[in-house]
C-alpha cells in the first residue's frame, strides 16, 4: 500500500547552505481517516524564502518556528483520494499547508478547493502566496500612481515578477533587479519591463541611473544586498518602500545595517514592512484584484520545478544563490 | 537712527562646531518702507536644528539652502513699528521668517499676526514650528491609540517635550530620552512622563527595557545616535516610527547607517519621515488640535533664551551637545 513519505526538521540552520543533516526523511504508513476527515495526495509543494524564517529559532518572527521533530511547513496542492467529509469528494483539487509529506489526513480546516482546470504550476505561482503577496504589497503598501517609477528587487522571482507586471498593467515605468543576464532578458523581452539590471554587475549606480532617469518613486524590496543602497539613494521625495523580503540577509549571522535615516527625513520616505499572514483574511479581495490581470493575459509566470520530495532540501539553497528561475516548487 | 543689525552666511559648515568665521555681522541703515509695506522690529528669533540643513550645500534637502551672502534664515516674532500697509498697524505683534536681522521691511507675505497677550517665549516654543511639528508627527504620522507605549528621543527639546505631553494627554505610556539627568528629572517630575532615560548612560538597553515593560509601539525620532538601535530593537509588531530629526548625524561627514531592515519585516514596522514645510497649509487645523491641550494646561514648555543677535551663532552648537534646556531662542 502507498506509504506517506515525510521530512522532519531535526536541527536548525546556522547560516550557510541548507544541508541534509538538518532533516530526517521517513516512510510512514498510509494515514487512516476518521469520520469528518479526508485524505489528500499532495501533487506539488511550494518552496518559499519564508522557510528560512520558519526554520530559525527566532521567536520574534511573525510565524512561530517549526518545532524540531515536526514535519517541515509548506504550502501545496493535491487531490482528494479518499473522503469521509461532507464537503470534500474524491477527485477534488485542493490547496493547503500540507507540509513536506505526500499523504495528508485532514478535517479540511484551512484547506481550499481549486478550479480543477488550474495547473499545479499556475496555482502555486500565481493564485497562492506569491500572487497574494504581490497584490497586497503593490496596491496596499506602495499605493502606486500611473507614471511613477517602480523598482523591484528579486524581480524574476515569484513575487517580484508579479509586482512588476502589475506595475506595467497600471501604467508605471518598471525596472527590475535580478541576478543574471538571462533573468534580465526575460523581464524585458517576455514580461515587458522597461528595464532590468543585473545586481551582480559593476557600475550598479550608473546603470540604475540610466534606467530611472526620473528617479525612483516606489521600491518593492525582496532581497536586500547590493541593490538596496543604490535604489535607496535614488528615491524621490515622498517615495514609498515596501519591505517584503531580505533573502540576501537571511543566511548572515549579522545582518547588514540599513541605510542612514537622513534620507528618510530629507525625502520624507515611508518604509513599510509587511507579511502575508497579517492579510490572509483579505485574500478573497486580493485575488479579485489580481484575477482580471491574469485573465487579460498581463501576468505571466515561470515555474522552476524540482522532482521528488527530497529535492526540497537542496532546493532551498537556490534562493540563496538566486539560481532559481521563477517560482520554485517540488513535484511529488 | 536705529540701524539694522544683520548676520549673513558666508561659508558652509564642514562638520564639527559652528564657528563665527562662517558668518559676517554688519550694521545696515534702517530700511525704508514703500506703500504697501511695513517695518518690523524683531524681538525674538528661534534657533532650530533644521538650520544645519539650511546651511549645508546639499540640494537634496527639502528646503533650498541659504545662499552664501544671504541673511541667515530663521523664524521670529516682532512688533510693527511703522506701516504703510492697510492690514498691519503700528503695535501689531507678528510672526514670520524674518531671518537673522533686527529690522525687516516687508509686504506682509507669509507673516501672521499674533494674539498680543502671547509672550515671545510661548509663541516660539508652542504656537510655532515646534507645536506644529509635534502635532503633525504625533497625530498624523504615529496615529496613536490610548494605552500604547511611546518613546520620544530629544524629549526635553522643543518638539519632543510637546510630543510626550500630547502622549500623556491622550492616555499613552510615555518614556523620553534626553541627554542629562536634569532634563530627565524635568520630564518625569514636571511634565509627567512615565519614565525618562539619559542616553549618555551605560546600560541603555537594560534601562529602556525596565521603563517599557510592554515593548514600544510608537517611536518619535528626534536625534538618532545611541538611543536609536535599542529603541528599534524593542519595537512591537505593527509599530510606527516618525523620523523628525537626526541631530546626532547632522554634523557627521558620514552619517551612521540605520538598523537592518530585518525587523522591518519581522515586526511589520512603518518608518516614516516628515518635515513641516510639507504640511504648513494644514497649520490652522494642527493648531486647532493643539490649542485645547494648551488651554487645559497640559502643555508646559521651557525656553532657553540667549541675548543679542550674535549669540545665535554659538547658540547652534548647543544642539550638537544637547546642552540647550528647552526651546532655544535669541532675544534681540
């Protein structure tokens, strides 16, 4: 009979690459469901930069850490393969925080049904945390106006690529920062960004200045690192910065300092951090803002699909080097 | 006949103390007024930290710098001593950007009449930039709620002392940071702050923790320097920071870096810079918010009065060392 493959977190990362010895891979018996439960076979799970926070012991974080010995937390999609629940039937396509495992017995709490015509890739790349986060940050933190200049870091990533495309859909001048020339080509030639900059290049400041001749009004910050200071220094008066991710800092023992607050006064900037868990109650409204742009063909995505549950472990390291090409996910 | 004493800026400060050789003191003839003008004898002028920005060559600043050779910019109060203007009469008490001079011929633009019962000290300490700035920052940037914990840096200064008293009037737990034990005593024993901390002390973090047992929800930042990081690290989730001044950085050639943005995400903080020139159109509404608290006796102030126009020059250095005791002004 089909077993449940699980991966548990057994040690916390201490900076540097994620290694297999932090995890324990097991085969468990197929879960038995009770009345009011159903069984999901997960088909794809999402890898997200937020996982670095979930693995850390820091209790200050906005979501409690994964306890040592627990199955690693993740969002995924799957199919109902057995049901004793009145609202879920065999064959339903569902999404939930299924974690790093293949079979899940659940009472349905926190699980939503998906349109069965939606591919796993589209579900996890757009109609999920990336699309929600991008929509919340773009509309409700940056509060954009047509004609403004928007810079997005991590622009080829799952969130950043949607933020930039929303910017284009709303009439902004959009420049993306990404970690390779190939990604920059994709942003400009496929997604229609007005410009893209490889943050690993020299002459970052000169290149950024050439691409943002009117300065920068809005900055969607996904990465931190080398791009942060040059962008910050080109912010216009009354500029707004949404701080969504700092992947370049998550693996450092001592995070880099931020920019001096002198420009916060001089330019009357607003810097606002946000995370989706605060806004999940607003998910239906956010999806309603996003869906028309998807239907209009304005939101393209790129999924980077790894194969097999154990590939989730080494897959996390792709975030640190910026080697993922689009939304990272694991097909089970 | 009475002459007009003037002080012109002739060189720009390069960090370090403000010295007399940056200025030229002159005696000019008494100005002659034309039809539609009136003559003001300035009686008191305000010294403000913003003057460091006005003297710097930095064109990024929110107000254009004072041009070399021009009379130094300042706000002041005075009396109309001669008038050929239909709306201003001899004896009127007036306020305006009169600059570092004793006699001003003007057509009245930007000049407001004051209640003649208002002392120069009250006019410049409360019903002027300090009160407007405190009211804007407290109500419209921090957006406080009763029961929250507010920390104010530069709390014994003209703006900070009003912010803290507004906090007490609105039911907040208020802790001030100041540069001497004497100032801290004044904050707690005279103004009714819940606590005060001398930022020159050791064990800043421990003392701050003891005074803010529930963490910090709101931070009104007037100074930068040693207090910034300990306060930042104690911010609660969804905390708000109003950045109004960074006097500890104005005289540095290289400003200090700010805190890492990691906590901006983790705590979903909002950091917002503001300056009063953006909000002067709103001055009547701000004064209407402030006045009832003044009338109710909830807003005390302390004026630090220097004597004679030339004392304005060395007076600026009191800001850098934090040696001013209350609102700095010069009586002419």
